[in-house]
C-alpha cells in the first residue's frame, strides 16, 4: 500500500506539463459543479415536487394534456 | 402540441444540447483512437527494445494526456441538461439511461484513474510488461466508457427491452441483454469507435507530416505515420462495414431518417444511391414545402435498394410513403399513427383520472387494456405520434441531414484513400519528397473533425422529431422552464467550451512544436 501511495506522490511531484493540465481539470470541475450545477442546473422535477409519486403524476398530466 | 411549450424554449434547449454534445465530441474520438495507437507503438517497443519507439510512444502519450485533460468531464454537462432542460425525457426513460451512465462512471473512474496513472507515472518504475498491459487497459477502458452512453443512445433510436409503466410514466428495463445487445447498439458502438480510430490515424499522420515538412524528427514522423496509416486503414475498412450495417438498420427502424439521408421523396422499386446532389433554395415539392427539389444530382441506379435489401429491385419507401402510407407495402399513414397515438394518450389519461377519482374497477380495467399485448403493439407503439398535430412535423430537416450524410461519406472515402497513399509513400521511401501530400495531410486533420460532426448530425437531426423513436417527441420532452435561462446557459457553455478549445489547441501546438524531446509528463 505504501509503495502505491509513494508511486502516486512521486508521479505527481515529477509532473511538468501535468501541473498545468491538472490546474485546468480542477478549475473546470469547480466551474461545473460549484457554479453551473448549483446555480444554473437544478433538477426540475426534484426541485418542484417532493415525492416520486408527485413527479409521476405531473409527468402523466403533462403528457396527457394534449388532445 | 405547441401549446405545451413555446418553440423558442425547444429550439434553445436543442441548440444548447447540440452545442455541448458537439463540443464534447471534439475531444472524445481522439482519446478513443490514440490510446490504441499508443498501445500498438508501445507493443513494438516492448518487442524490439528499440528506444526510438519508446520516444514515439511517450510523445503521443503526451498529446493524448492534453486531449484527455481538456476533454474529461465535459460530458457531465449533458447530464446536467437532462435534469433541468429535459426533465420529462429523463423521467420517461427511467433507468434505461441511469444504469448505463452509472456503469460508465464507475468503470471510467476505476480504469482510467488506475491505468492512466501507471501509463504516465510508471515509466521505469513498473516492469515493461506491466506498463504495456496498463496502456492496453487504458485503451480498452476508454472505449468501454463510450460503450454505455452509446447503448443508451441506441435505445433512444430503437427502444427495446423495456416496458412503459402507466403508474409511474417511466420505462422499466425488462431485459438488459435486449437493450445492451440490440443490433443498433452493437453497430452504433462499433461504428462510433472505429470513426474515432480513423480520426486518431489522420491526426497522427497530419502532425507527423508537419514534422517532415519542417525537416525535424523525420524518422520519428515516418514511423508514426506507418503505424497510424495501417491502423487507420484497417479502421476505415471496419468503418465502411459498420456504416453499411448502420444504413440497413436505419432503413428498418428509422425509415424517415434514411429517406432524408438520400433525399428520397417517393418510394419505388430499384432505388438508386444519390452520390452527390444540390437542393434548390426555392423550388419545393407541390405536395409539401419541406421537400426541396434537387437542382442537380448524380445517382447510381439500383444501389440503395441493393445496399438495404440485397435486392437491386427491392422497394425503399420515400418521405411521401411514410407520411401518406402505402397499402401495397403495408406502410401505415402518419394520420393513422397519429390517431393510434392519441388513443394511447387518451387511455393513459382515462386511467389516471379514474385512479385519482377513486373509480378503482374502471382503473383496473383500463390498466389491463393498456398493458395488453394488442394495445402495446397497435397503440402504445405509436404513443409519441399522439403529440403530433401536423404530419409535416414528422419530417426532419432534409437538406441538413442529406448534406451531412454526403459530407461524411465523401470524407470517409477520402480518408481510406489517404491511408492507402500514406502507407504506399512510407513503404516506397517517397514520403519526404511528396511535399504536396504532406500539406494535404495537415489539411486533412480538420476534415476528419468535420466528418465526425457530420456523422452525429445525421444520427441526431435525422431522427427528429423524436427523442425516443415513435414514443416521445422532442417537444414533449422539454421542461417548462424559462427560455431566458436556457439562452444564458447556452452562451455560458459556448464561452467555457471555447476557452477549453483554445487551451487545448494552444497547449497542444506548443507541445508539438517542442517535439518528442524529453519524457516529461
């Protein structure tokens, strides 16, 4: 186990271009999950209805509105 | 159906999904293909012990690393959109999408985090054999990640192995293997990954050609071209085979898409294949203004009938047969399908009403009727048509599908020729002298990306108006949210992806200019 951890630590320490790439990955993940997901992409059905039964009823209602 | 949601919301939601899916797909196919090319290059190094091959492998591994880092997680945005913009669709598809995506997430995480780390950090730290196995497993893992999302996409094009539950309004998987091994899923997976292999082959040849033109790293470039060209050539042959299989499945499951791909309006026996054609911007068919007439086309007689049915005189339906019906060929008219779809929706409505109003016996009878094999086969099968108000809504944008399909096929043919020429010139020792070919090779790199985009446009625009074939049209799948919010996030995505693309191109061109000098990662 120690050898595996050492392997990863040495690998990360020895990175050159990898540092830039990791920075891009982390910034990207931050924007995706802490900005976009939190503020712009709520789950529509989860946000507006409390139970799966309510969600089902809403979807059926929406589908069956059409004549 | 337009009373349910306004059209600008549908258009912006579709536009946003298309934008993010196409940007995401700029990164994916290179990863799918280059990992296998890396594995082949490293295998040669393992077998020969020639350090030049190690240098070659490490350089392309660096290119792969850049592409992987920039592209990773860009697909998650699509999942965000499912929950927000496409909530009715997400609910309707139930666990069909959830299960494959969960498997993909777990598989991608374990395979990629383990073996990519060994690939990059493990040189001279693990045995050569273990390193090589890790590189192969990264290639297999990356391609298996693509498998699950393509299985889900194939289900949308051909929903099988599931049953709709009228109590929950969700589709439930009744046979995993029917979903996983449906001919469309298998073919879509193979066709998509082989297109990624072709892209990677062209990409490596293009970059290597640049090195030769600059008179730098010539041996490295020639060796890279040889491996990429042979790999690309074999992948191209496979791509043609799976493409042929795709067309046959489309003819069977999505005949309207095939008619749009070929600009075929009136079906007949012995249909020719349109090799090339241009639509009139103004002249349309007198029966339907969505059907633009050809100004010019080159048609190879009987080939389409032969390709689809292995019979040069077989009947292939056109758009009008699919809209008006064709009794002789046993094709239902769209009006008939719409009325059956409306019947399915009405039965669901009556079932829901009788349940909520406490009429239990009636509800039970309606449920029994809804779930009966006869009702499923003759009415629920056309559930999505019940949302359609005008038959013309069933016709996708024919010029867009037609041109995209023909661009894809023409470019695909060029890539096959390109790989043959590359192999020939390397083996003949002529490559360094053929400066025009080397320039063409660089120019072919953007073309292979255009072919990828064209392919997805055929697959996704060609199936409109459906998000789930025959069961759920796009307009019924979209959430009732504020169109303004979708517009804002559309531009946010456009900005983020453009920044990522600029970063990719800038970092990659810098590293390519540095060349295969050191082993840093």
